């Protein structure tokens, strides 16, 4: 998977990881992939709901080395 943009939201609590995601997606083109790294477990339900509301594709959510890695594709 080609990653076009990376957001590091480690150490940030809700709602900051989502706010950083929103800003990053605004700067991306349709079809590009964003990787978000976070430590707040609240990102899992938040990013899922946000992607559904905004129409973006949630590719995956992984737990790795005490961090949460999210990949999403800008769909519109």
C-alpha cells in the first residue's frame, strides 16, 4: 500500500487525533492514503464513525508497539 500522507497524533487525546485527520484529508487528493498513528484508544470508534459520516474508506486499524495505526483512503 502506498501511503501519501502521515499524521502522528501520538500522545494526543480526543478530539485532537480526529481534528488532525480532518486537516490532513483536506490537503489530499481523492484516492490518496493517509496513515494516522495514535495512542488514544478512542480513535478506533471515532475514526470509524468519521469515515462513515464523511464517505472515506477505512482500510484498516492495527495495534502495533503500544500505538494504533490507521489507514484510510480519501474517497471524495
